[in-house]
């Protein structure tokens, strides 16, 4: 796309879980990432792609620094 400029581009893609979320089945607020007493992180999508999205944001920050 010429109108986008001559610089390099980086495209990343990720998704958050696509299953129906039932908050009543959770012992914590699934819409927030919380650390349990066992030291594990809990939240909707934490084991799916939310960690991948966080990794991409951190990589983009490192590349731009």
C-alpha cells in the first residue's frame, strides 16, 4: 500500500477464546487476570492466546526501543 509509507511493517494476529463465557462457573472474575494463591494466573483466555497477545506487545515495544 503506497499510501502507508515507505517504512517496514509488522503484522501480528491473535484471537481471544471463542467459547461462551459463563462467569458463574468461575471462582475469580474471568475478565481480569489475577494471580491465585498457587502462583498461577487465572482469567478468560489466559492459557489460550492472551499470553500470546502479551508476548506480541512486549516484542513490539522491544523492537521500537
